[in-house]
């Protein structure tokens, strides 16, 4: 949460079906996955950050 709050515009939620999106530990696609727009890589959010982003959409 601390890192997210320093630069919230850097992160967004994207569909887990996007090309290159990682699979969950059980081999399935995530419904939503975090994406860092600066480093251009997928990230896992804490539950609190995820809830915050979902409420904004």
C-alpha cells in the first residue's frame, strides 16, 4: 500500500486474460491482475490496494 500511495498513477488493474499475464498458482487466469505502467510488468497487489482500485472502476 505504501508503494502504491507514493505513485498511484503508475499502477492499474488489467484483465488476467491479457497476453503475458501470469497464471495463478493453480494454473488458471486471474480475473484481474495489477500492472505497473513504468516498469511494464505485471504485479500482485495487496488486498487493500486491490479493493481500492476495484472501487475506483
